């Protein structure tokens, strides 16, 4: 018998318990053993839950129980979760997590700790919710040299942008609707400022390119500055605004990663990804482009990915399931200033001077535009540094909006 303990009985933790109970017979057949939930750690009591008898409040109970082989961490954050994860690995227990903040910030150290103790540290659910991406990237695409990963990695921001595009809602109204529907937290900062997508692209980049990429190495811009004016101008040039996380191998072999709103052409499959769905494209030198699509969050989709890792860990008891990357450092990722893009500019002043500086740019129009507002799409790909040099002295920084 393989005993499992779940840390945290929130949305994902309760989903894991539900999936283990509902699909128990099928899961047992896949492992050729019995997988049973023994403990649930939480500070709260759940007297009306069918799992009430499994609730404990002291992690030491789990840590010191030799019958527990796998610990599922769904607490979130990088403080208590890190402490419990380290203690579980040190006590010879494999750990499965959905905690993208912990993996993005401390994944290398935790993978090393798992290696030292001959156990597994698995985190399929940390990126893309129920979308399989970590295991395919590590196994199915292992024969490829990965050149680029690009994706819609946050369902909340994608829902907000979809409602702005399709229903004409303002950013503030779309955010409130997302909160009312349970797609956004009461404090949505991590989503709308791009931090969540940043953590996810860090994990994917670390796995794809072999060194730990930390969040503070990834320039990040969220969607709080996107307006209905930007949506209208994007539509005028046959594009949609999407928040993308990108990581790419540059010609010199260095890696650049960043998160920002992009104008995505309608013929690009990512433009059709709407609502809370996520999509991730991977470019390999042998396979070309592949795309992973599905629900990027939610109780049962995320729990599905967590339990898949539980099954994997159970199959590898007594032997480590290899997953990992090398250490990070200041040279692991370089800023993307010299990555060339076609740029969208929305100006509230200085239009004539800017048009003269970008003679090849296409001028965009929208109905109801106020006097003095102009929007341009540069006709040639420019690096950000080249773009800023052209704009220098022409218009105050507060007078224009830039998107890739």
C-alpha cells in the first residue's frame, strides 16, 4: 500500500482528495498497488467533509510516519510550503506540488534535495493546471533542442482580455466579473501584473534550457495598462491582445525570457485561445512547433495533474524519477532588449514627430478616438533599445503606450 498525505485542504487539496476517492480503483490498476489517502494537514476542521477523519494539524505526524511515502503540497506560497517540502524530502518521502511560486523560486534546491535522498519532486500541476506540459517537455520532447516556448499561461488575464475584446468591457469591469465568477482572487495582483505567468515561464525555461531561471531575471509587464482603445487598434490591424510568457534560445546560445502583452495575429493559433483556457507552444529543432491546450486552472483539472504525479511517484518508489536542471546564476538569462519585434505605439501627443521617425509604420484608426490620439504599428522589427532610441526626445514616456 502507498500512503499519501495532502498538505492544505483548499481548492486544489480537496480536489486531490476527491480524485483519489472517485477514481481510486482505476488509479490502483495503473500503479499495481493500493494508493490511499492517510492524512490531510490543515489548520481548520472540516466536520462535514467525508475526509474529516483524516485531518491533522501538526506536520510532524506526517513527517514521522514511516508509512507515508508521498506528500502532496497544495498550501501555496514559499514559506511554510518550503519548510514542509524540505522536511518531507529529508525524511525520505517524495513530494508532489502545484505550487508554482515555490518551484520557480527554489526548484533547483528542492530537486537537489530530492536527489540526495533518493526520492522524487514532481510539479506537473505548477504550469498549465490540467494541461500536460512538464512531463512531455521532459520526456516526449527530450530528443529535441528546444528553441522557444511561448504561451498564454494565466487564465484570469486571458478571461479579462477576452471579455474586453468580445463584450467591450473596460478592464475594471472585466476584472470585477472575473472575481464574481471565481476566476480572479480578491487580490488579483499576481495575475494581472503578470507575476503568475512569470513564475510559470521560469519553470518551463529552466526545464527546457537546463539552468534555473529566477523570476527576478524575467522582465514582466501585466495587463493593467491595456485599454479598450488598445483593443480597438489591435482589431484594426487584424490582431488580438494576449498576455504571453516567452522564453527563447538566442543565436549566441544565451536564453531570454519575459512576460508582456502582445498583439497576436489572427492566423496565430494563440489568438483563438479564449476565456480561462491556456495554451503553450513549444518549438523544437526536430519536431518543429507543437501546442498544448486546455484549462489552465480549476479544482479538478489541477487535481488531475497532481494525482498523475502521485501515480508517477508511486511507480518510482525506491528509485528517483529523474527531473531537474542545473543551477542558475546571473548569466543563466540575459535581458531581452535585443529581441526584435514589430511594435504597437499609442500616442497622446507628438504624433507628427513620431511618424517622421517611423516612416515605414502603418497608421491605425478607431472610431471615437479623441483628438491628438494616434496609433502606429512599426513596419520593421526593432529591438526595444532601438525603439527607445528613436523615441528619445520626441515624446514624454507618459504619452505613449508600447506593446510587442
